[in-house]
């Protein structure tokens, strides 16, 4: 079937019917919501429909089925397109039923590419660390210009991480390097066709799909190759690997960072009326930004978002500076769950680099408190042993370490799995590894006091800890 596409002016004269197999995943659910906002008919199924995504979908008028099955495709309406989650295999019953019925199968990045992005200007944020924060800041800098956005989280003010935006306006996207679907093992961001591209950072991650760092690099090279000659590349020049990748693009590019070799570098940070004032130096510097965000990694995110909006879209710096001063970024990124005197902070860190930098920010901002690091090895990289030594060094920066039960992946050989007790032993006597969820949660709750800063690093529900908090 040759799929019809939305006409470039985005007026949605041509409306289609979509069924999402695996609709409650963050990316899948958000794309379903965008399609519904654009006027399409949307329904979906999942093994377990669960809030908050299930609630958002139902409030948008999207029909949900709890549990998969071939019959789901025919209920209410027969879809023109079946959108397949990347957690479903080619032999999944609902997937097979769609293939046998001749329904067009697409991944959600393909849906974005074909039905959302035409007629809009894609601004893509990619990199190992800092994508969500940078993209969330950029989306809000451009929202008054009619921008739409597709983020990997929701904002700290509680507003949604998606917005359709206006035709002809920027569309800000968090560029995920993870693979797309069972029928497309390349990175999702290769479907986003950037006009403006931000590269925040790059090191080996997602070891479950990238056996080597070179495998990961090849995807980023392909992403840069998609940039048109009249596009813009904004990259953190502190990292040699990004400097080398930038050489592959002959169009307009600007580097930013902490070191003076960059086109724009962070010269000085001062406190000003409850904000951090960032003085920018370099050939393209000479301006001051203000942000409530703390820590050098977040200041670099703010710089990248500003440069992309200012140089990529030509939007005036005065307005962008004012908007930036009001933005606090995305949830689960240094988010205060409990304020002082019993300070509890949540963060998404799962890679040793992110864990180390997040702990350093907490130490620097609250040197008077004992730092308790709570780490939940849940995602496909952190539950492997590949970064165990580096993780022990990073977590060792804390005064006390509480390790959640390691999420078990029985597809891994024993030597490939992270061993909680061994990790705790590497860290030393200040670390404790748990095997029972209830004991882990209670240990964390007992650590909350006026003398401690408790930093919870998890990309999930953290064994029910967040519900208890």
C-alpha cells in the first residue's frame, strides 16, 4: 500500500486511522497524542495500560485495549496504519495479524517523519547526555514562535512534552539513538531530517544494541549526513569525538563548551537574584544568559538551546534570554521531590558519566549535607557489568550508597550481569546492595533527614519508592 501523506501545509485534509501496538510507551503514546491533535482517528493496545500515559490517552479520546490480540486490530475500526513498538518482535501475534491483513506497518519515528514533520522545520537534539533538558529548554524558547515539540519527558511545570505547533514553524525533537523497530534496527533520529542539529555529548552507551562505540558512531555520522548545506550544526567542542564528527559537515556550524577553543565558551557564572548568570566568551560570545538551572552540564544545555534558537532561527537574543530565565527544564532531571530540610532529589542518570556529574552538582550545591546516592540499575546498560568499575568510582563520590535490586535480564549470561554485591564491595563499606524491594525502599526512607541530601537516580518507578515519597 502506498501511504498517503499529510499535505505540506499541515491542514490535515487527509485523515487516517491508526492502531498503536504498544501504545503506553512514552514515545508511542506521545506520537498517538500528536496524531489525535492533528485530527486522525487513533486507538491502541498494550500488555498493561497504565497511568499517567493511559490517563492522557483516554482524556484525548483515544480508545485503549488492555492486552494484545489479533482481534484488537478490527475493534471500533480497521486501521490504515499499524504503528509497531520497538519492544514487539516480528512473531508477536498482533504484529502477525496486521501483516496478514495487509495493514501498513510503521514505527513511531516513521509516523513522525511522514505525518508530523512535513511543512515544519525540524530542530533535533542528539547525544549521550543532556538531550531531554536541552530539547525542553529549546522547545520553550521557540514556543512563542509557534513551535511544536516532541520530548522524552514532561516539563517541571507539569506541562506536556508534546505540542503540534503551527505549520511552517520549528519542531523540536529529542533525537533518540536507540533502534527503531524489529524491521528497522537503525537509530530513531535518522527519521527526523534535521535542519538544525544539536550534539550535546557522545560516548558509548546502549551496549545492548551497539556492541562497540564504532557501531554507535556510524549512526551519528549518518545523522550529520542528513543536515542540508543551509542547515546549522551546534556541537559541544569540549569533546574530541564531536569535533571530529563536525568536520564531516561543510555547512554552518558553531561549537560551544567550557574550554576557550570553542566559538562560544562559558567564561564565568555568577549568582544574580536567585538565578545563575552565565557570561559567554569567544568569537560568537559577548552575551549573558540567565537560568535557574545549576551545574555546568545544565549550563551547557542552556547555551546549546540558546545558540540553536538564535543562530538557527534568527530569533532575537533579547527575547530568548528573557524566556530562558523562566525555564526549569524537564522532570526527573535534578528535580527536587522534597525541599529542605529533608532534601530529596530525583535524576535520570544511569551512565557512569552522568552519575558522576550529577553527584558533583549535588556536592557543590550543598557541601554542608551528607550525600546519599540511591542507584537503581534498571535500563539495559546499567544492569550490565560492562561499566561496573567506572560506576563504582562515580558512586564512590557519595558519603553513602544504596543500591536497588538489579533488574534481572535472563537473556544475559551471569558474567554479563551487574552484580550488586560486587559493585557495593568495589565502593566499600559505605555502600549496601539490596535484593528485596521492600527493604531497599525502607532503607532509603530511613535515610531522609535534615543532615542528608538523598539523590535518587532511576529511569523507572524505582521499586515503588516514588509512590512512597
